């Protein structure tokens, strides 16, 4: 089995950053609608995802992409689509298999 900690990070290009940011904003909005006030802040969303709020802000503003470790954390909560967007598709099975 592949260890996420051993996986290589990739340089993520601007089109993928923009798509990732759009995806994260859409997923955040879905959570706000389904959970109400609990998910309204970016900090609450970051806490839910298990990442730092300043990092999430950078991702949602398409300033930088997550390292594989944070991408895996996001995928565990939101599903493997984020891995596909970022070009980490080969890691999707690994993330889905973790609990």
C-alpha cells in the first residue's frame, strides 16, 4: 500500500488552481446549506477539513495548491474529485480506503 506521506507533491498550474478554488467554494456552500450556521466561516470549514484556515484561504483564492497530505485530508471529507482536479488521481483509491 502506498503511504501518503511518501507521495510526491506536484506543481499545480493556474487552471487547476482556479478549478480547485471553484470546487472548494461550491463544496463550502453546500455544507453551509446543509448544516446551517456551523459551517458559515472559512475557519469552521477549515476545521471540518482538518487543515489550517490560512491554507484553506490560499486554496480558495487560487493562490497555491495543497500538498498531497492536505489534498488527502480534503478528499477524505469531500470526496476524491479534488485529487482529480489537482492531478493526484492515482491517490484516489488510497484515500477512499482510509477511515
